């Protein structure tokens, strides 16, 4: 239905061709169809081939999605991130606060 009016969670209009984000799973895609029934207005998203209620989707800028996808890290950046992560991993468990159930 091309004359269908639909809006995202922020009240921005959604149309066929809109780039959208489903926050609960991080799914991004393009709206290929919009329809309404007694339960609400729905948008079909190409990546999942599933219908989502339009009010739970968020219209996103295609450029933002491209920037997220094309971010590349150097080997040094990855190694630094892994080293920082190791600092937060306990090497030994402290069992002083452990109680048995029962």
C-alpha cells in the first residue's frame, strides 16, 4: 500500500525504501512493504523477511549504517583492546562470600 502512513518509535515517517533499525536485535534493513491490519501498521524488512510493527522500528540514515559496517581496526588496536579486556578478567576466584544453599 503506497499511500499508507506509518511512523517509527520517534514519530518519523516510514516509507517503502526507508532504512530502519530494530533495536532489540540490532537488525537493520530496508522496508520493502507497509501494511495495516486490526493489530496495527507493519513494515516488511528485507534482511529478515519479517514484518515489524512500525512503532518499534527506528528510521536510520544509510550513511550511519555504512560507517558502522566499514570500520576497520588495525592489528595494534585489536591487541590493545584484548589486553584491556584481560585486565578485567579475574585470574583467581575468591570464595569467601560463597554460601551453600539448603
